[in-house]
């Protein structure tokens, strides 16, 4: 096993609050209990990504930075609108880099699997993510990413 801590992820929030930030203490690195807890939390997920929805993404990453209104249809990003001039430019230039909420959860899963130094998420009461923060290596620059998911609305129908 490689040295380092793995981070866990759950898509459901405990009833006690809306904040679920999962980090592993160095004493719990590689513990089977932490892994079992992460697996159990994933199986209890109440939120499933719908085929169509819209949301506002506030992204801070090396590839994408700004605030965007995103429409998803059939599980794919179909429309991106930047809320300010710089975000509108980015929406045109890096449209393919704008993620669905499912893509963001996949990034979180990958960060956990690759033992990132930070892979944290905060969830709404229904289990959908509100914020995802990633940092593969705290000693490196330009590998951090922070995503805020606001104004989420499933499509009617």
C-alpha cells in the first residue's frame, strides 16, 4: 500500500446537518473501517443525477474559473452561459470542459481513488453535492479545484 491518506465520499448527508466534509486523520489512513464507512455511505445515496437539469457552477480550477449557468439534457451539458464577461469568454472557449454534476462527483471519486491530499464535499439534505474541493498534492501549485453548485433545478416532465 502506498503512503498517504485516502479520503472518503458520501452522497447523503446526516440528518443532523447539511455539512459533510470528509477527511481522514493520519491515524485512520488505510483503515478498513474508513473504507467500509465510505462504501456504506455510497449505498445509502438518496440523490441520483437526473437526465435533465440546470444549475449554477462557480468554478476555481486551472482549466475553468468563473460563474456559469449550466443546462444538462440527456446527461450532457447542452448550454453554458457565463454570468460575467470573463465567464462568457470561457464558456465559448472551453465549453467541453464544463462538467455535469455527475462529472464533478466522478472527479471527486477519482481524487479519492488516487489518494489526493484533499477530496472534500458538502451535500444538501437530498444528497446532491453543494461544494467539492480537491487538491491532489498540497505541495504542488495549480492542481487545486473548487466547485460550488447552486441554483440546482431538475427539469420538469
